[in-house]
């Protein structure tokens, strides 16, 4: 039987979210994802799951030396150091069934003539193709002309050789010209050990593929969470060229795993594999349609403010970065030779203050008062006890009983994005301002307008 954190990580990778509510497990998942086997396992491990989710020690930092974890297999070296091919016929994209993955696939299909191989966990190629198609349809991105160029690869990031046979892995190494590694397990509660197989070892297998037969550039989608350590707070602005050396106080297992993955990417770059790293901040809904990820953080917070008719009086800034901007920026930057070897911060150059956000919401006729944080949180906890959505019920985990001085420092970190702005100069790609128009798009999509 798998350790409980690995079992929960597997459920999260399928977008199955569990929440312990006393002696009850509340479950939220897309239709059809929970198979009879999964349902049986959840039932049989109910007590173990509740103990794990209820134990706050499981969501704290664990004592582990991430520098020792950042060790790339010495066998991963380019077999043939040759000039990079300018003719890109075949791309590999991981994480296509995620939120950003759908929009990134759309942009790559729009901007290239390449066939796009998509690593997907599925029982068959037909089911995988159907999953990808339905995923793009949900986000209003599907075009029937895409179908012939989308090639599913049945695999698994958590497995050696991506879950492929040696022959399949070698064949893929021959076919692929460039890799976009967007796949990852994302969760704010589980410890580092639950993320290691997918986020760290999966990245290592991607680099193994990149090194075989012909050298392939790897465009790695990371996260700004890798620099959200209080050890960086001494710097007024975190710059893209800063050395990634502060790991001791990263705030969760996800950030820790992506930090390690970035470090092994830099090791691979030093061995001759071209690497570009992209660090999105808080990815929000499309600036065109307002459509957002299921139980998106921003939309959940907006809903809670409107339902409570109240918001906390906090001096914080919100990084609202629409998913279509992030995907367009990655696609554009990745097609420039000058981007190789660089780090790009993909965040909104103009973050939104809590006060401005509330003013925008009020402009649509909602009554929202600003309350002292302690009073507001009591109201939030009472509200979430009767909420149906798991994401709303988990808000007290984000809005803590009190913030330490270190945690308050994290809320005020600022991020330079000059590499991104320079790389996008001359294009029509600009991050939308977080204004009334954008907030209106989000509220309208959520049927709150």
C-alpha cells in the first residue's frame, strides 16, 4: 500500500480534492474521475486520510536538505553536441490537461506548424485525445483543425522513462525537437516527499529525454514560489538573474519541489542542454473570456468577499496575471534564440492593492466593508463551515489566525520582470492592467454580475 502522502498526491494529480471536516471527508472532483477503485480506497483509508489532513504538522516545512536533493543523474549528458535545429517539426508538451497547459497548447498550435506530442495519463490514445479535446473545449479554445497535429503519448511523469518502454523513449528522443515541460503536481498542503516523484524525478526524466540522440532545448515552467522565502526579503526587488540559493524557509512542499527542479535544470544547462525557465505568479482567468480554473484562488476569494459583504483590511498586493498573457508570453519568448539560458518572471508589472480590488467590486453595486483582520477571519471561519465548495472551506488555511513578521515580509516581496519585458518588446503581448474591465470579466464569468 502506498504511503498516505503519495496516495493523496495521486488523487490531486487527477484533480480530486479531499477535505477533512471532523469525521467526514468532503470530496470535490470532475465528473467521471472517481472510479470505483478510487472510491473504495478512499473509504478503506478514511481514518488515515482524516488524521493526515487534520494534522497541521503535515503542512509545515519538513527538515530536509534541498541542496542534497538537487542532484541530477550523472548519466544525463548530451550524447551529441550539435547545433540546434532551426526547423522545429515536433514539440513535446507536458501538463496539457492543466489550466495553463490548455492555453499553452492553444498558443503553440496557433504560432507553429509543428506536431505537438502531449504526455497524458490515460488508458488509450483515443481516450487521451478525447480528454485533450474536451479540455480545450471547456476553455473555449478548441478548433477542429488542431486535431491532426495533436499526438497523445500515454505516459506518466512520476515513472522512470516517463512510463514508456526503452524503445518508446528512444523513439520519442528521435522525434522531438524541443520540449515544453509544464507538467507538475500543485498543492499547498502536502509535504515535499509527496511532490518529489512528479515534480523532481519527472523533470529529471524530461532532461534525460532532452539529452538523447540530439540536444533538445527545454522550456521549463516553474513558479515564483521558488523565491518566496523570507531569506529574499532583504532584497527590495527579486530579480530574474538572481542566483537561486535561498531554500531554507520556502513555505510549502510544492515550492520546495519546484526549487529542486529548477536547480537540476541549471545543472543540465551547465552540461550543455539549453534551458529557459519561466516563473508565473498567480495565474488568473482569461482576460478575453474571464474563464478560469475550477476553484481558482482569485475567484474563490472574490466570492467569499461578496458573500460575506466584508474583506480584511490588509496591506497586501495581488498579482493578477491572466492565463492568456502567460501562455502568449511563454510561446513568444520560447521561439527566440536569445531566451535560452534566461529566467523570465511572468507576473503583472502593476499589482493590485486590496483597497483597489474592493473598490472595483463595489463599483458593481456590491456592499463590502473593510474589517479588522481578526474580526473578519472569525466571520470567514463561520461562513466556511457551511460552504459547499472545498476551496472556500479551505480558505482559513490561507488566511491564518495571525501572520508572523516573516510571513508579512513574504506578502510584500516584489518581482522584477525586465527579461520578460525586453523579450516581448515589439510584440503586441502586454499584461492586462488589473482594472474594472478585467475584474468585471471575472465576476461575469462567475455569474456574480
